[in-house]
C-alpha cells in the first residue's frame, strides 16, 4: 500500500457482529455472566496463560467481567453459540492503533465446549473480517506466550505468519513470559478470507461433521 492511498483505520464499535454459527456481542455481565460462568466450571486450565483467572467463585468472576466490559481497548466480545443459545467464550480487539492501521486479536478465552469447533473458527473469522474489511486495518496481530503451544498452533492454522519471539517480554502471574508474535497483513488477507469462507462452508464437512479440507489445504499450503 502506497503512502498516497493510505487513510487511518476506523476504531471498532461496540456493536454485534453476526455469523451463521455464532453471534459476537459486546461483553455484558448481566446478559452473559451466568452462561460464561457455567461454561467456565471445571475449566481452570483454560486460564493458565491469561493474566487473570481462574476465579474463586461466581462473585469474583462477575466482578472481573464488570471490570472488562466498559473498556474500549481491549474491546471484549462475547461469543454466543447459536446452536447452544448460550455464551461460550470471549475474544477482544486490542492494541488498537488507527493511525498505523494496526490491531490485535487477543485475550481469547474459549470454554472447553467451544474449543476446536466450527463455531470457534467462525468467531476468529468474523473478528478478522471486521478488522480488515470494515475497519480498514493494514496489520492484524496475534501474540501469545511462547510456551503456549495450542495458541501458537491456532495462529498458524488461521494463517498468521510467525514473526519472532520477544524474550523476557512480560511477567504474568509471577512467571516470565517470552511472547511469540504473529500477523496477517492486508495484502495476505484476501487469501486468508477465501480459505476461511471455504472451510466454513457446509459442504466442507461430511455427515459426521469431519472436515473434508483443512484451512492450510484451502490456502494452498
């Protein structure tokens, strides 16, 4: 993209984003708190790499939701599973820099019932499409603890490019965190978008719900 053609990106809005399998709604502790807390029960391991959680009980959990909900950066969306008719996860848009056209997807928490599902992939797709196609960003980031192998595999599966590791980047829960950086650029996004859409198409799954082609295959990798 040339300097002459560049204009600042828009800031994300506190508004729902609709998909076929999920609906992303701005985090609302009153509407989503009960579902999210129920989905979190027995899932303490899902909080290991996040800077918060697990929580002692519902009061502490809802207090944390109330602290997160008003923030504009990170801006939290609740992932509503349409089939279950319930909130099953949270994802945010953060590190929002409109003047540079850069934005990050992060603070992702998925209940075990949502992990490794079509719904989870559609949620990532919807936020990615929003970041590029509606907000007009040039750069879309994914960062995670370098020791978090599942998150790193997810970034690669979704088509993010590995850029390197920031050593001794953070202290999280009293531990050192080396941070792995990944990104998708606006020039790469059309091929990533096409792969997401082909993967999510109903005809990419057999009668047992197994994928016929992977995201990597659909990207031609």
